[in-house]
């Protein structure tokens, strides 16, 4: 009664995980195709700057925020998928 459309919830979890995986693959491809360059000042090795050689549109993809978003999206999708399958197996009459 609480969850009427459990099959749709399972599919949403799978789609969410697939979207997160797509974002992660896109991030890895951009990093592999356009490597990150390290620029250090000559007098101090501690003060370095990392710059992506990707075009300006793809530079937004190379950030830690995109990695965290991707991993959280994958985790949320797996959590929704696992909850849906657990609930479906728990209630055999669905």
C-alpha cells in the first residue's frame, strides 16, 4: 500500500545509476583526452597551479564537484534500486 509502483521505482534507481556512470565516464574521457598541466613558479615548488588543456566548454567537466556529483548519483541510484528489489522480495504479492 505504501509503495504502489515498485517496478517504476526500481527502474528509476537503475536510470539514476546509469546517469551517474555516464557522467563519470565523461569525466575520465575528458581527463584522458585533454591532460591536466602542472604550472609551478620557479622559486617555490609548493605553489603549483593545475590547468586543464581542454576547450572552455569541457573545462567545466574537469572539477572535483563533478566527480562528487557523479559518485553520489551512482550511490543514490544503487540505493533506490536495492531498496526497491528488497521491498519487492519482502512483499511477494506485488
